C-alpha cells in the first residue's frame, strides 16, 4: 500500500491593483474579525503583524487564496493549512527588538517602554544597538529587515496623514530646554496646531521636541505650556543622561494627559539622539535618506526652518529642489526664521532667493526675524 502524496500548495496569485486597495490591509485583530464576519473570506487581503494564535479555527476554514500574512504569530498547523490553500506566509522573525512588519507608527510609550530601568533597556535603545551591530556587516538579511521595516512605517504614516494639512518644523537638536529659543519653538508648534495644521518634525530633541511639545499643549489653557517649560528645564539636554531627559517629558505628560497630536519622524541613523516623547505618532526609520525625503514630502502645507546647523541647511535645499523643479506639483511655502542666522552666520537665504528668482517658488519663500512671525508668514504664502 502506497502512502498518499501530500497535497501540493496552490500557486500564489497576486491580486490585481484596484481602487481602495488599502481596504485590503488588516492591521489589528478587530479588523481581522470584522473582515471574516462581513465577507467570510480573506482572499487577497494583507494581514500585517496580527497575533492569530487564537484564531486557529478560523484559519482552518476561511478562504485565503492570494492572501499574504506578514509576521503574524499563528499555530503551525494553521500556517501549513493556509499555505496549502494559496496564501503566502512570512513568519515573525525571532530575536529582533523591533517588528519589521508593523502596521502602525510608534507611540512614545512603545519606544520608551522600560524607561524605569534606564534608557538603555527601552525598545528604542535596543533597536539602535541592533542597528549598530548589523549596519556594516554586509548581511543581506539584516538589510532586508531594515528595508521592510521602513517601508511598513512609510505605509503606516501615509495612512495616518490622509487629509492632513502638514507643516514641517525643522531646527537644530542642540537647542536646550529652558532657553528663550526653546520656548519660542514651543509657542510656534502650539500656534500651528491651534490653526488646524498637523505639526511634523524630525522627532528628536531640541527645536524638534519644542515644536512637538507646543502641539501637545494646544488643547490646554495658556498656563500649561509655561509650567511644562519650567518642569522640563530641570533636564535641559539629553546629554549626559537620556533617561533623566526622557523622564522629565513623561512627567509633563502625566501631569497633563491627553495632549494634542503631532508627528515625529526620527531615525536610528542618528540613534545617539533619542526621539522625543511629545510627538503622539512617531515614524522612526533606519534609513536617514528615506526619513529626510519622507518628512519633507509629507509637509504639504509648508515648512518652517528654525536656526540650525548642517542638518537644517541640508533640509532647506532638500525642500527647495522639488519646489524649484515643481516635481511634486505646485511649490509649497518655505519660511526661514532669524534673519541674522540665515544671512550672516549660515547664509542660506541669499542662495535660496537666487534659486527662486523668476520661478514659481519665488512667491512661496519668506525670511522673518522672529519666530512669532512664522505662522502669519506661512499663511500669507498659502500654507
């Protein structure tokens, strides 16, 4: 008597693109249950980083032809069955301090989990340590994981910002809490958020944190921001202790829970600079080039450039290039703050003005003396 041959897996069939393709993405267990209940099928859906260990009975019977399961924990029997039924299964990768298939951007609580044990124990610090170990070893598997992670984060960020009027706020990481410049950047973020903009920053310390703090403060009465600035000033910088710096921010968040939303887009490429805890949604990348271009490209209502050094200068001209060529459509507003800084110390303004001459972007750039003038200048330029 001959054994019965194993049933061959059905060939995977990629779904044809169609309008509303994002509706096929399932990123939570609640969405999974809703789709199965409504349609009785997962055909051509993409199930992303959802723990399905308690859905074995469903996976034994549901139609999964053309479905893709990305990093979903599940019973081995269920995984074998859906592969045989025509699904692609990319299993979770063990031993990583991050999920390359994640369906959402990060929250401050997620990145700073275990902060009570010191910053070195947090998922953010552990991901940076992994990046440091693997970025130069030439291992194609590690580089693939980084690329998948960054693409997943971009997808999640696009979903988050649908319909938002995003203003980018760029500035140096060295701006310390307790300074007039930091307070000014926080007031700028608050004013932009109160004007209906979504504030987006590089997600790090300094001017970036200040702008995210301002957006966090937007729903509260005026005195909240001043008191928050006072509390934060006890840990002016992330040096020498990231732990103390971050704990001061969480002290503010605990005193005033439920602050306004904003976006931070940092990178582990500069992992020695921690993300700030005031951006409600953090899209953190391994690839800095992807992060830089993504931040500026998503700032569809304009960008405000506060005083900074090499990184901010780079961002000015990274933003000016698509405005110059109109490669993303109509140029978006650019407001540079601090005339002396951008005409004397780092004279980016004369070059930007020369580039803009007799082009569409000429009417979309402005230089202002004080940070308080930036929101009005942005509105005047069409932000």
